[in-house]
């Protein structure tokens, strides 16, 4: 049997804030919730769940893993992300025809908006 990634888990201090942000950004609903754990819908038809785990410590350093979110327009996606509580971490970079831009979710976790390569 080949191993399969079933969850992408993000540690957080507030499950509700993270579910509202990521669920709103990606158009995903909460599927399961406990006091210290929350699952959003799968990422794609057969993809892993995007999950959040309540932890006592806050994020202090740069992520070692981040999500790339493919969008048709990074400017428009950035506006929507900002409305949901994200903050921009810098100017668009990379190929001018297919740029990417680093953002931070409400708890400071980095992610990138990308355009199809």
C-alpha cells in the first residue's frame, strides 16, 4: 500500500478565526470540530483535509511548510484575503507573467498566491 496524505494540519491559537479565514478564502465548510481540532472539507475531490489543531504556543518563526493557492488574479485574491484578516508580506515576485505573492493568515502563517505556470 502506498502512503497517502490525509490531513494538512495547521497549529493555531483560535480554531474559529482560522476556520473563518481559510474556509472563507477557499470556499470550504467545517466538516468536524472538537474542542482542540477542526477539519474543513477536502482540498479537491480526493485531496487531504485542511485541519487545525489548537496549541498553547503562538507562531514565532517562519513556516517550514506553506500552502500555495493558485488564483487567476493575485491582486483580487489579495483584496479578498485582506478582507478576511490576512496581511500582505511583500510585493509580487517571480515571472511577471506568472507572479506569486507571500501573505500571512490571521495568525501569521505564510502562504502564497500563485498564478498558473
